[in-house]
C-alpha cells in the first residue's frame, strides 16, 4: 500500500480521547465474553487452581494479621514495658511473615504452571484452527499478522495470567478483609478512610474507559506491523531489485508511527494510575493522622489502633492500586485474546457431508459437467464442461484471470462449485471426504515450497512412512539424485524454507520427487517450469514425463511448447471454454489457440 493511502486512516486514529470509548456497550460485551472464554481454559486446571486460591487466602489472612499484632505490641507491651510479651510477639511476627512469604512463593509457582498449560492449549487450538480454515481465509490476510496472534497476542495472555490473576484475587480478599477489621476497630476512622473511594472511582473510570480501546488499537497495530515486516523480509529480493528500499522504509515508518501513537497513549493514560493512587494515599494518611490524633487525645482510641489504621489504610489503597494496574494489564490481554478468539470463531472449511465416502483407490477419471463458480459474488467460471479419462493429460491455457487455477482449486475442493457437477470415477466429489480426495492428488506448483529440514525429510513429506531407499528412488526418478549426491551432506543437507544453497530448478526437482513418492492417481502441475531456465527445463520436463506416466494430469502452462503432447488442451477466456482439442487439432482450426501459439513463436 502506498504511503499516501496510509495517511488518511492514520490521521483518523488520532481521535479525541473523550471519544475513544465509543460503542462502549458492544465492547463491554466482547470483553466479558472474552474473559469468560479465557476462564474456560483456566478451569481445566481445577485442582491446581484450588491450591492457588487456598494459598492466596492464607497469604491475605497473614498480611492482615501482621499489622494487627504490631498495634497490639504498642498498646499491650511497649506502653506497659512488658519485654517478655513483646519478645514472644516478635517471634510470632517472624513466623507469620515467613509463612506469608512461603504462601506467596507457592501461589506464584502453581500459577506459572497453570498459565503455561493454558497458553499451551490456546496455541494448540489456534494452530489447529489454522488447518481447519479454508484457503480463501489465508488468501485475504497477511501471514505475519496471523503469526502475531500465535506469538505476541498469546504471550500477552501468558504474561497477564502470570501477573494479574493472583494479584486481582489477592487484592479483592485483602480489600474485604481490611474493611472488616477496620470496621471492628473503629467505624469512624473507617469512614474517614473510605472518603477517598469516590475520588478513586471517578479517576479509575476515566482512565480505564480510555485504556481498553487503546490497548485494542495497540494490539491491532502491532499485528499489522508484524505482517508488513514479514511480508517485506520475505520479498527482499523484489525490494532490492526494484530499488524500493526508500518506499518500504517510508511505509514501515507510517505503521511504526501508528503503533507508537496508540502505545504512547495507552501507556501514558494507564501510567496516571500510580500517580493518582499515591496522591490519594497521602490524603488518606493525613486524614487518619488528623482524626486519629483527635480521637486519641479524647481517649476514644489508642495509639496502637492509629498505627494499625495507618498500615491498614496502606493495605486498603494498595489493593485498589493493584486492581487498577492489573485491570489495565487485563484489558491488554483481553485485546490480544479477542484477536485469538476471532480467528477461532472464523468459519471453518465446510465439513464433509454425512454420506461422504472414503476412496481407497481411484482410476483418476474426472468430469466437469456444466460447472459454474463465483467468488464473493464475482463470477469466475461459467458452464465448464470437459472430461479427463484415466491417464490422460489435460492442459489449461489462457490469459491471466481466465480461470485456470480456479479449476484446479475446485478439483481439490479448496473451494466448492456453485452449479453443475464434478465427479471422480463417477462419484460427485462433494460426496468424497476431502482428506480422501486429496490423498489421491499431488501438486507441483510454480513456487516450490520446502520446509526447514533435511532433503530426506522434505521428499518424505510426500509419504511419511516411506523408507530411505524409497526416498532415494523417488529422487532418482525425478533427476534429483545426482545433484543431491554432490552436496556436502547429501540427503542430510539441511534446507531452510527458502531452500537456500540450491537453485530454483533443484528445488523444483525435489518437489517432483516428493510428488513421485506420494504416488498419486491425479497430478496437478501449475506453471511447474515457468521459473526455470531453458536448460534446466529439459531435465525437469524429463522428470515430469516420468511423474505423469499412467496418471491423470492437469497442467497449467503459459509456455505452449511444454504442453504439445497433452491429450486435451482447453483454452479459457473470462471463465468460459472457448476452444478445446489436441495440439494438432487446435493448430488446424487456426483460431484462438493458433494465434496464441504463433504469438509465442515470434
């Protein structure tokens, strides 16, 4: 996307802060639903979660007991100069704070395990969902942006579960316990302490109302930035070839500015929380000291009670402070979780029909009977009819956008056709399980994709139970064995996703070997030699002939000289068949195919 197209939405993001919380009710429902779904993962760790809750209850109770004993020490032992009783009380205080520290350690230890198990399940469910989604979903989205949901967003959830869940629960317990004890000791001083609550409520409401939407924008902008970086890094050869470094840097800067803007305001506004809480703490201490001093002079309360209240006032505001801080962190995690659950809620690839059958074997007899298909309302194929007999090679030619690749996608059921019928061995492919249908197919595409791993592993991807000898035999039939043997580690040579260290032609030979190993009934070749030099093409064509022997093959090709031996050649234009026949028949017709062929000869 050019830079000038980014300016307008970027400027729109700089909305007034008072309007950030628009559509509040809708977001609140989404937030509540997202938290509920996260909880459904947490509750799977019911036993450990119970231990965490028990440890939180113990630590909160001990935290309340410590200040109370300190107040007792002042009134009962220091004022009366009872050193023996004071010594015993100090021993008990040491024991209490030791157990308090132990309970905090245990709750954190157990919660780390719960958090790791939770995000483990989330990652697993999300990754499984990726493989249930239709091809069209990935066609419309940047891969880096999807990767961001598996990494950044789930890591955000993990950090929040480790930090926030215990803090929120402990803060609520401490808050309730503190108020109860304070009411028992002095309702009047409790009321004085509570005077800061309305101020806290107003301040926290103003802050959290703005940080929630900002965190969502931040996670969205982070995903977009990751997607752009992944796309640009993958296309570095194109960037440098066309000297577009300045352009992509400028576009990156625009996205980076958006992320900086949303991140700045999210962090800045949430950063007000400790400042507000500190100010209210000082106000609370001042009020307690003032009112408590007056009550002590009147002998209504003791000095020890004032000390207890001073400590409890800190314990009262600290949980509120922590709740506010953790709530902002929780909002950030919820924003990430919503992005994760949005993927999980996407419509999956259509399930197989109940009557769908498994084909143990097939001859490869494929028929298109008046097939039409539209993509998102746009007609792509119109009334396509042809037949591919077992072992025949059918080639598709036509200009870009004619519908060649769409036909292949329909055969493999990456998309479902709208009208007509496609059959395999006289069985409607809609009545065949997708996994069974695709088990009988192998693809050799224009862009040969290799996984990170050894050459042996990459070829074996065609059939995972193949022996080493079978892999080597497939490589020999694909004319790949000789160049593999010349590599330093031969079949144990490790390749990355880009197949660095070997040429484009050699990568294509490996994908042909992979297809040979799969031993399919139906073979699909999509521009398999378009990126190959003429000399290497001869080697690849020889391997392809071996691969196509005895198999029904569908070939998409722009180089017409590579399909002259095809049994049928089908020429498409604007989603319609305008001509079909063998090469010699179409040349004799001297029509569309003839003109295209002559054009390539000149």
